[in-house]
């Protein structure tokens, strides 16, 4: 299923039914009074955060949604039927935003159903206007139009841990090996084209981890894919910056760290200030002497940061890292 995480849709409640003008006309009752019934209320539109959905693809092509109109009133004081409500299902983690004002209406971080547009009020039949001085009223009211809104739906995945880093740093391999996430792995940039969630189990405890597309220099200006999906780590309690300790393109990994840090800072100070751990990956391809030297240099340069040295491919250093993540997340609760 295609991953769609942002759509703009038009929602409109149903129109209320019109009131009826009618008079009682029966044999032997020559002067029957008014008997026009009320219309029915228009249907409402509800949005339901559903745990069984993980994309907004249902709203990619259909953009306008209108609840059913209420029926008009009938004679014999019969009211029109209320219009049926419409329920729009979205993934948990969806933000509903007023598209015209950019105001957040609600952030659906748990299973919930909310009213988004109300149907129009019903019109009144002429029976309602009968009085001692007006025995045969020819008045009625028409039903009101339903509420109309243009809203933006933005999906932000609910993950406790998020991964960031350059393309081919080993993020997908890491997430796949520690969880049940089905991530595509290959030796070319941007293998991960959209975020994916994995669930990591440590004994009887679980936590969710998000695998994001790689970030490159200039991402804050729209280059590449990664920056587009950074909203999916806004709710993460911590970030793992996965670093290729020996990049195949010959680049300097320290310089790459600074590039990622700067791109995130330009995009969002909130994300930049999160707890970020530095995970130096692919240590298995280094000769022992070189690794020992690099580790010493890294620990000195990043002495105020949490640093780990792993091989996601060969499962080296993973157990200790997961244990520390588990401890950290429990403290944060």
C-alpha cells in the first residue's frame, strides 16, 4: 500500500430538510388545521482515529465528502428522516488542521472519534406556527446548510525511537535486525523511500522504532527525501543518529555528522533539541588497530554525547544498545 501522509480535503455536513406546508383535508372535516411536519436534521461528519490504518491513501483522489441531507417534512405532521452521518477513518497519529488558518483542530494520538462538521438544523413545518390568531398559517422555514470546512490531514507516526542519518548508513539494516519491520535494503542511496515502523521486544517490554529515509546536504532546501518525513519523529522520545564509520563514497563521517545536525537544526529546533544518541555503524569492516584509534578519537570529540559502536549486519554491540534504550525509555515514562 502506498504511503500517503498529508492530504487536503473538503468536508460538509448535510443540509437540513425543509419544513412542510400542509393542511388537513378529510371528508366531514371541512376546516382541517395545519399539519405540515418538520424536516430532518442534516447528517454530521465524524473523523475516527483507527488503529488498523497506517496511511491516508483513501483521501489521495477523493477530496470532497458530504454527509446526507435531511428529508423534507411531510403532511400529517410527519417529520423528515435525519440524514445519515459519515465517518472518515484515519490512522492514529493524524493531526487535523484548518487549511485556511493553519490552526490545529486536534491531534489524534489515540483511538478516538470526533465531530468535524455538523449537519444543518431542520426546517419547521407550518404546524409550528399555528396560534390563536393564526389558525391557518402558511409559514414554514427551510433547513439550514451544513457546516463546511477545508481541512488538512497530517500523519505523524507514533514511534518512541527514530533513526536519522545519511543514505546507506545502515538504518534499515539496523531496524530490520532488531524488529519485525519489513525494510528494503540495497547498496544504493534512498532505498528507504518512506517511513516504516518496527516493534522491538526486550523480554516482556516493547518499543516502536521509525526507519526514515536518509538525509543529505541541502535537505532543508528540498533536496532529497529525508527532510520531508522528519515530522514523523516529532513525537519520538529519542533519536538514533546512525553513522557509517567508513563511508563508501570516501567522505568524512565527522563532516557527515555535522551536515545532518545542521540540516535538522534548520528544519526544526524542537527536533534538534531531542535526546540524540550517536551510533557508529559498520565497525566490522575496520581493522582492529584502526577501529581502536577511531573509537578513542570519537569518544574524545563526543565526550558529552552518548556514543555506541555497532555492526548492524553482524549484530555486534546491539544487545548493549537495546538494553540502554530500554532503560532510557522507562525513565522517560
